[in-house]
C-alpha cells in the first residue's frame, strides 16, 4: 500500500516536482498527532516523506543590489572625514573627546511645502498669484502644520509670487515663526529628466543655469545638523514641485534625473528627516490627506 499521495497545486508550472504528502500527515491535519506507542507504530508503518524541493530557489527571485553603497559623507559634514576624504587625526590627548564635540547630535526635520494652485494664465510672475481655491488650499496646509504641534524654527520660501503668498497664509497659523525669502528656491529645470518627456522641453542653457542654482539650494538647506545644534529642529520650506522632487532624489541618493517620475499636489507636505549620522528618511511625499478630496489639485 502506498504511504503517500502526490499533489500538484493550481498555478504550479508544468515542470515543477509534485508535493508528496504522507497518510500520517493527512491524519494529523484531521485528528491530530498520535502519542505514545500509537505514534511509534504509525511512524514505522507510514514513514513521513519530505516535500520535494522546488525547481527554483528564493535567491533567484530576489532583487539584485545595484552595488552603490550609502555615502555617509554625502553632505561633506561627516565629522570623521576631512574635506579631502581622509580620516582626521586627533591633535589632543583625548581624541574621543574631540570627536564627540564635533559630532552632530540633533536631527533636522525639513518640511517641503509645494505652493498652492495659482493663476496659470498670468504673463509674468507677479500675475501668477493664488486662485481662490489656492488660497483655500493654503489654509488647509497651515491648519495641518499647526495641528502637528511641532516647534518650527523658520519658514523659508521661494521669492516667486505663488510661493510667497502661500507662505504668508501659512504664517497665520504659525505665530512667532520668522519668514525668510530666498531666490535660490525659485522654480526651474534642475536636470534633464529620464525618461524624457515631450510636453516640456527647456533648452540646454536653462538646465545649465537652473540646475546649478537648485543644486546650490539643496546644498544650502539639505544637510545634517551642525554640531553646535543641541535640539532637533523643524524647518518649513515653501517652494515648487521641480525643486522639491529634485531635493528628494538627491537626499535619498536616488538618480536625480528621475525627479519627474514623481507628482506633487498643490499645498502638499513632503517631510525629510536627516539624522546626525547622515542617514536620511522620507516620512511623507506630497501628502494632502488633510484636504477634502474636492480641494485637491496638481497644477
């Protein structure tokens, strides 16, 4: 008498080996494992067969690492590394004390806000002000920032009209937080996107000029905390979709040319956390879950 049966489950490839199951296995599934002398007799009469190994191994179905390791000195602020890439040599009798004093201890939280909906028909920047819906979106974003209950250190915004107006509305909900305008955060073409798109084609000069400026803005605002900073910080930056998407790619050490593969709603919140070690985490990307569905736009 055969002590096992063969099963070939639906969806299994034709060349796969069938699964062998003993009669004892079926008994155990229905009535439970025998005990004592009964178990010894069952085992001797109906030996348990091992399930056949599949034709594939888990290793063949796992993603292959790219080989690009995380660069902990991506912001050139790793206290253990000099600007020339060499390790520092201590000049004091207590090297551990010197290194501890130069080591960042605080975490920086950067909340990147995309401006609200604006007048697309404006012929110049001063005419591209927020629409009535855009102003309403900014109100929702300001309420959300206030509801988070965080101690914000500063509210920096692009000098373009739509970002400035958005920041001014947000500031109503953040009393005591200073507003700072910055030309470096203006919208532009950071780098030629891959894959290319047909509906938007800046010329090489624009990529050259805007790219340098937006990269400079990234280096200015996205980095680990200074060693003198004792407490975690929360900074708000109101700017533009292209700038934010480029910042996200650079901060996560993703290929920057992939920035256009992401989309951001108007008034959305993107939250980046930078640890003292240089590790970076993306807590939210383009969050507008705090807005009513009929108020959400992406223009």
